[in-house]
C-alpha cells in the first residue's frame, strides 16, 4: 500500500511527496536507489533535492482526470526504497 504522505494534485494529474532525511548520506542513498528504480522501471519521475530532503512528482502520461494504477504502483515502490526509521518527521 502506498504511503498516505503522497498528495494528489490536479491539472495535470500527479502525485507528489517530500521525503525528509537526517543527513546528506541518507539523502544520497535514497537518490541512488531512486535512480536504480527509474532505470529498472523505465519511468523517470521529476525530482528535486537539497541536503536533507527529496521532492518527487509522479506525472501521468495519459490525458486523464484520475491517478493511474501505474503511478500508484510506482509510488509504492518509491515508499519501499527507504525504511521509515531513516525518515525525519
């Protein structure tokens, strides 16, 4: 199941989430894992980051008004990249 921390936006339909980490090392490890996931899935999300945070936007390629199952599944895979203990609330 996808984390409740993802926010659904409209125009265009997309999912967004901000991940907060305690230090740059954790941020960098997450970015490396996210890059590997993108390569393996053939889907490249919009990402921005700072020293201790990463913002991810998953945009639908389809002209739709709802979030696709493909995006929901990808969001779940992203959630699985980092143990919750590594995230800062």
